């Protein structure tokens, strides 16, 4: 199998999901400005804002992590 054969794979959306595939998707579709903004949010520890921004850019809906 070739990597391009997996281009339509999606990670399941479930409570406790780490969002790795969603972040990968973000970096595939985001503009350079959006990527820079994401790096700033992450470096400042603004995780809720970063995940909200990711959802806005990708159109994906993430589950909240249970505490």
C-alpha cells in the first residue's frame, strides 16, 4: 500500500480522543497564517482556544476531554 491510499482516513471522534489526526488534518488545510496562529496559541498554553481554532479551520467537531 502507498501512503496516498490513506488520504481519506479519519480518526474516530470519542471522549478522550487526543486529536492527533485532527491536528494532522489542520496542517494539511491551514494557510501559513493559520499555522503561525496555531503555533502561538500552543506555545502560550491556550489549549481550549487552539482546539476551537482547529475546529473552525478544519470543520471537524472534537469531543471535550473528560477531567
